[in-house]
């Protein structure tokens, strides 16, 4: 038998039953073990960081929301989605704040009847405010009281529209002094009849654009929840989140309120208006759709809520009439239904759209 060194004998004398695994290892092996331990510790730290970050994102924006300056009553803090959700966890239990992938949400009010294109539909009590959905964007004749006035945000009286002052017609030009050649900025040279607030065209609209908010207060909109697949005739819900939009202005289109009113801001500099939601069946996903085909669903939503912090409104959508691909869109509108203006030209408008597969 080979003679052991004094070092090994010392271990043997103190611990006669010690195994080879417990004996000191050569330096090269110790280095390898140290490196492996460092890698494991780094991986554990990275996993902990990712879990913490995921938990933070899950809470989403909009916590601790302050009520809008022009809201008639304070609203409760909404639960806003962190992004569009098209799939659901099969093991997750539904909550009151989470609409089902299929079916209407009773807390979001009534569901419009199939082929119903006019009238008002109750949108339930959301964010502490009563929601009103105007079907077809106000396609109701003989409704002179369409002008919804928020007493806390009165519409300014008509102002001077002469050639001087803030409301005057601007002169053509650019920041570098180069003159811009425009086709015109009013209807004085148009051969078309004047637009009168009704849905007639071709016409020339002389209504001034009105007030535009600063970039940090420009309205934004996002569809935060939508189903990926529904059945023909099956009602479903969309969740729409808006920011910097006080939803207290709506003039019925059929009552002559279309393109009638200039844009106005609240005392806090936020856009006043409402938002629209519409769904249509696409004949093709490879070419732009025919604009003359009316959507299967269309509502304009006002609830005297909304402000500088994002909140979410749930919209009950009538079931789609046929199988295929449905396009559902939401977009903000000022008092006269136009998408709100933005300070800069390279911003994304307050608009979002999703596609939903409709099956038999």
C-alpha cells in the first residue's frame, strides 16, 4: 500500500471515517466550484429582479388617480390594464374588474340590440360616473338638447375671428422664414356649399380648429382588453383607457352638431370631448375597406369623467353579424367629433384598433 503523507494521516487520525469527497480538493477544482457558485448566485439574483419587475408592471398605471378638474363628482381610482390582453389564463378566476373573453359585462350597462343604430344606451356606473353611450354617434333627429353642458367647464363665448389677435387667421410661414404655399385656410375661395353641422358632403367646413393642448396634455387612448375570438351574434366587451380627455362634450351629429363646435380646453388645459368605439366586418385583410359600408356597431361615450390620469371604461359590444375578421377601433373626439389636435406633428393620435376572429 502506498504510504500517505503526514497531512493526510493527520485527517485520518482526527476523522478516521472521512470519505474522499470530504477531503481537500486540488486548487483547480476549487476554482471551478467557486465559478459555478458565482454563476448560480447571479442567476438567482436575476430571477428575483425579474419577478419584482413583473410584479411592478402588473400593478399598471393610473394608481392614485386624481379627479378631473371638470368632473362633476370625484371618481374612484380605476384599474387600468398594462397592455392589450387577447388570451386568458385558463386557471385564473374571473373578478369583478375583469370582463370575460366572451359575453357582455353587466356592470357596463345594457347591450345595444342588433341593428340598433340610434338612441342612447346606459353604460352603467363606471369610475364613479354614469356612462351614456350614444349609438351611431348621435343619429337621432329632433333632439335639440344634444348640447351637454358641464357647469364646471362652460364653453367660452364666441370670440373675435378677425385678422388680428390669437383667434385671427395665421400668416403662412415656417420657423426658418420660408414662405409656405397653402391651398387656403378658410372657405372663402371654395366652390362648395358651406357645411352647416349636418352630415352633408361635399361641403366646406368653416369652423375654426380651436384650442390645442400642450404635448404633455395631448389626449391618448388605448384598447387595454379585447377578446381574441368570439362567436357570431355573441356580445362581448372592450376596455378603453383614455388620458388627458375630459369626456363631457357631445353634440349629436343628426341634430346638426357635426363639425359645428371648435375645440376647447378646460382651465387645466385638457381637451373636452368624448370617445368613439366601432366594430366592422372586414371583407379583406389585404386592402383598405369600403368607406360606404356602415359598421356593425358604433357608440360615442360621454360620462363627465376623465382627466390627466388614465382611467378605463368598459364598452358592451353587440355581437358581430357574420363569421370572419372584425376590426374594432376606439378614438377620442372633441365636441364636434374630430380627433383632438396635437402640439407636434410626429405624435400618435388618440386612436387604437384590434382585430377579432368571429366564428360560427
